[in-house]
C-alpha cells in the first residue's frame, strides 16, 4: 500500500518538471553560413635593443632599463630589450637581422660590421674618457705570481673569445711583455650565459684558475658580492676604444638618427640624465664612425699573427 501511495507524488513531480521545461525560451536557430573573421591583436613594432652579455641578464636589465625608457620618451619609438645568452648569440642575432640596436664592445662590433652593422655612437667612461682597459687579476695570497712573466705555465680564465677588455686587451698586454698564448698551461673562458665578468672573478677567488682577465670597472661593480680584498691586480692594458652603439641593417637611418640625437643629448649636469648615465655606467655618449675602431682591428691582426706564427 505504501508503494501505491507514492505513485501520485512521483507523478506530480514529473508533471512539475515537464511544466518547468515548457517555460524556457524558444530554441535559437544557428546559421553556420554566416561567419566573421577574427584577428589576433598584434604587438606594436619594436626596436630591439641588446646589451652584449658581459654581466648577468638581471644586471644588463637594471643598468639599461632607465636608458631604454628615456630613449622611448625622446624618440617616440617602441623599444624592447632582448637578452642574448652568449657573445656568439649576440653576434648571430645581428647577422640574422633580428637586432636593431647593439650595445657592445668594439671587438664584437668588428665581427658584426661584416654583417651590415653600422657604428653610430660610443660611450665615455665614467671618468670622461672614450676608452677603457683590460685588467689581469690573481689571488693576493698566491706567492707564485707577482709579475706578468710569472703567469707562464699558469691557468688563465678569460671572459670570452670575443671579449675586448676581458680577453683581447689583456692578451695584447701579455704579448707586449713577451708572454704568448702558448706559454699558458690553459686558457679557458667563463661558462654559461651572461655574468661572464663576475664568473672570472669568482673562478680566481675559488682557485679554479690562477689568473683571470676582466674589463676595468668590474671589481667596483662586484663590491659587496665577493671578498675582493683577496684579489690583486697584476696589470692593466693600454687604453683602447670603448663600448659603442651599432645599428642593424634593417633599422631605417631616420630612426638611427633619432636614437643617436637622444643619446648625444644625455648630460651629467641634468639630474634626470645623471641618474640614467650613472646607472648605465656611462659618462656620456659621443658620435662614432667605423674608423674609430681601427686600433682594435690592428690589435686583432697582431694577435692573429702571433697565433698563426706559433
């Protein structure tokens, strides 16, 4: 009897459900013959700006981001900072036409010039000079090494084969003092992407290499990050042309000129500019032409002649 009494209840619930379904809106007919083309929003064209990765990517970003923001404001162009992992990657991106503005050492520029890169500016060092030095270092407590001549038979770690201050300029100093490439027990280069200057210093401190070569200013940049009291400077190379700006072959000359004028306008006497320049480790920016870097070409030729003569 209990089951018979439940049937009216179930029937009532079913009728209520069916009634509710009838209260909905009428079905819509979809006409698949009518279509609209959707477009994916495209990013605005950007001028790609790359800093040769002598330091870590975070340092490269921090040093040049305010400068890039300034260039965007002054030129009305959209900039995008890109981060090649290695010196070779930096040169390759320029060769393939994927880089518009390169900030690099003159040795890297000489290679990029063969792929259409155009020198248009170079920097003044914080002291105001348009040149810089390579620096050779060792541990202060290494009694075996007191002079450049003592580096014979030792393990040398340099920044990169295409590093000016971190390899080429110090190699020139060694050659001037009668020490040749074949005289070293080993010449190695800082591994991995970015941060190569720092890695040289750390390798010497850790005793993995006997001597290291870096550009001047690196030890000051690393203050507070390592025990630099344990480092001794063995020598400094002569001064050679400093870091510079080059434009890629695909960047219109009109845009190159706008960027150049904005760079040349930076003035340490203007507080806003002073902050930008100091952050970037620059004392100013001056015009440059390809011929300004002939002394570096001469040094490359001398080093190559020594290598092939071994």
